[in-house]
C-alpha cells in the first residue's frame, strides 16, 4: 500500500497525517504551539489551530511553511488559524 492509498482509504490515515504535521513543525521547533488539527477529507483541507502570537511563524514567509507542508502531504490545502 502506498502513502497516498493510506491517506485516502485507511481510517488510520488521520493519525498518520497528524503525526507528519507534528514532525514537520517539530523540525521548525513550533510543534508545541499547535492546539488542534481538523482534517476534512472531502475538500482535502487541514485546519491547524495555533496561538495567535505564532500564526505568522507557522505560515512562514510568503506561505512557505504551509505550502511546503501541503506538498509533502500530497497536495493538501493547509489553513492556519489563530485562536
């Protein structure tokens, strides 16, 4: 089973996605600021709730971090909101 098949078909896919997001932001030393993650499989969207002070860091300059994460996950759209 390939990576994309696990994400698309397996109920285990949500846990895999959340773990990969945490690993991505752990590399940037920002994982501790993630409050919540919601995955919408219909729209291929992931909404990440973070503290308002770090929204800019999570998105990155010109959206670099969010875009790179979306590409690594296989074309998912990443939305980062401050709560």
